[in-house]
DNA sequence: GAGTAGATCCTCT
DNA sequence: GAGGATCTACTCA
C-alpha cells in the first residue's frame, strides 16, 4: 500500500483522475487511530466552467481559496450547517478543479467510525454519502487545505484494481440549481456496491 | 416504497 | 439576511 504521489493529482483531466480514484483507499490517522475506506463513489467539479462548482466563473473566496492551490490537497467545507464534505483538489495552481468523495466502503477502524457516528453496528449508511463518510473518518473543516502527502490524511493504492466494466457514470447529485450542468455525467461509482449513495437514481 | 419537510450554521451578499 | 455539492424521519398509500 502506497500513497498516491502528488503527480497523480496534478493533471489536467479531472474526469480521468476521478475515475482513477475509484477503488483507492482514503486513510485518516487522527489521534493515532487509523480509519480507512475504499472509494466507491466520486464526483468531479470542473472549476470555472462548472456551474455546480463553488469556483464557477472564477469565484474566489476565503472558503474556496484552497481549490486554487496545486493539486494534492484537501478541500473540506460545511454544508447545510450539518454535513462536512470532503474534496480532493486536482490540477495545477490557479485552476480550481476538485473531486468530491461521496461514498466509501469501510476497511479499517470500523469500530472507531461507529463510535464517531454513534451507531452500534455497521450498516450501509456508515460511509454512504459525503456527509456521513466525513463524519465516520473524523474529517472536519479544519482539515481543509491539508496535503495528501501528510501522515494524518492521505489516499493510498493497495493494488486493488477496478475493472472498466465495473465503473458506472451518471449525473451528479444535489446540484439541480446548476441548470444544464446538473446533467453532466461527472459522477463515477462502482456498480453494485451497497455503499454507493444512489437514492436519486432513476 | 415514494415523496416531502425539517434540521442547523457557516459563508457570501 | 439568505441559502447551500445533504441526510433522515415521517407521512401517505
């Protein structure tokens, strides 16, 4: 198992990177306790040209400043006052591309995740949906801007490959306000995985 | 099983 | 001062 190098994130094709993140391990080691999960669902946000992105048309604020950083850092923010959403920043400096990790399959530290979420037994909701997975892994807004080369928070490749025919594509979720762009097929997930959040799939 | 409303708070206008 | 890259629970059938 090895961390994905910075060069993995610093590429131009955010859709390609999103697809390649499927099957990788997202690992957090806060307070010396490790929790990790396999990425089974992601969404790409293509920066300035993407109406659903916080950085649409070059918007730049304190909140999304980190999206303009070089690829390979995290972008975490709070939505609806409740949910922490975990993103990976990609591409080069000043290009605000990001990938939202929407669902994980728990791998290690499941008991710790249960404790964080307040459940007694693991079920499909533990790491399904961006709000839930962030909570399960202990990711908070203060982790926004953290490098994915750190030892507390990173993405690793354990050699598990995902076959092309296991990957499904669909429009993104929860971005209806983005008009035409809400229909873009920028969401990637692993077919048949019970942790994929697919409640709005038709 | 499907549809809808409420929770809840940070961020930008 | 308004609204959001969501989730859950509750209603109704």
